[in-house]
C-alpha cells in the first residue's frame, strides 16, 4: 500500500507539472500576441514602419503588427469589432467612436503637435478665377462630411472672418473623385490632405488656404481601454519605439523616401520632390485642441453630449 501511495503521489506531481507547463506555454503564447495597430496609406504611418524596419519594437520587447486598411471606414469597423487593438486616426473620428460607445483613449498625437504637421489645403480649381480667400464666400467646396476635412475647412474659413452662412460645402467623400472633379472644374474648390494637395497644386490647382501655420488638425493614436489596462508595458514600449523612429527619420530623412512614398501613397509624379513631413516626439493633444474639436462637433449635432478630456486622453504611456 505504501508503494502504491508513492506511485500515485509521483503520478499526481507529474500530472500537476504537466498542467503547470501547459499553463506556462499558454501564458507565453498570450504574451507573444502582437499588438495590432490599424494604419491607412497616409503619411502619418511612416514612423511605425520605420520602427518595424529598424527593429525598434523588438528592442522594447514588444511585438507590433501594422494592419493596413484602404479606408477609414474599414479601419474603424475593425477597431469597433475588436479585430485591432489600436489605430491611427484623428480627433474627430476618435470622438465619433467614443460617441458610438467604443471605449478607448488617445495616448499621443502623431501629427499636429506643431503647426504645419499634417497639411490640409483648400484649393481652387484651375481656371476658376479664384485667387484669394474672400472669393470662396458662398462657393461650394468639396469635402467629406462630418470629418477632419470638413472640420479643417470650417476652421480655416472662420479664421478668415467667414460667417456660417457664407461657408458652402458639397459632399464628395472619396478623395480621388473630389480631386478629379476639381481638375475638371465640376467643383470650384475642394479641401484635400497632403500629399494629394501638393499633387493637385502641381496640376494647376491653386492653394487658397492651408493649415501650415495653424494647429487645427491632430492625428492621434488610440487604443481600446482594455488593451491599455492589460498591456500597458507593451503600449509604453510601442511609444518608446515610435520615439526612436521619429529621431531616426529626423536624422536621415531622405533614407526613407522610398518607404515613405510607398506607404503614404505619394503619386509617382511628385515622389522625388514631395517633402517628407517632420514628426514630433509623442505628446498628447492639448485641452484647447480637444475642446475646439468637441465644440465644433456639438454645434453640428454629431455628439450626444460633451466629451471629457480626462476620459478620452491618457498621457501616462509617454516616457514611463
């Protein structure tokens, strides 16, 4: 009986060891899961691709998977469904997601910390005869509705003293269609983001206003609140890797032209001359930037209620 007891005891220890080993493997597998970040083919994604290419994520012991999307709608749908942990978006889109009940927080601004980062421009059609801002009064401007494009359009014109009734817009959601309509003079003006604004200018469109001296457009990085709680060290590491990439781009900008033109969708006609943007180190949007965007959305009836800066923005993952 004593011998049998010893055998059962040893078998029990062995079985427990197997269970613990299996659990350990599961934990390692869980830890090895990459942080998935949704990106669009636009210029603000460059530091993430550089961090990936240079191994900065690995240096911070974090695995990051950049998940490309062709449209903001696809990206936001994946974020809402929990298919990605975070995404690069803008203040307006982030607030709309929060308004829809998607629990997330902004951890940093990626473009728009300083004026001129992430340029948007209102352009007049070639041959339209529009050469200055006051000529845009009551002229329909092509925009995407309830978006950063429309927001920047309103902000730029209001700064020129336009009254709400003097600002006219026509909704053309797709940028390529909006640009083609501009070239064909089917619309007299349109708001475009870079690099498409620069491309349109090279084809004869005239820049009437842009935000090169204004801090009115913020591109931000957001994560699900649950991911921020359960994977805080990895997200902190992600931002540290991002910082390293920003410094690398600043020091060796032209070395990344090919990568930039590929990932940012720069038209081939301007790929050799288009200016690669400067990126700032991680920093959260200011209260003033946040309030300005939220107030615009409230005035348009896009929000159920005012959003709290403290609820939507978390600076605790920068420089931990």
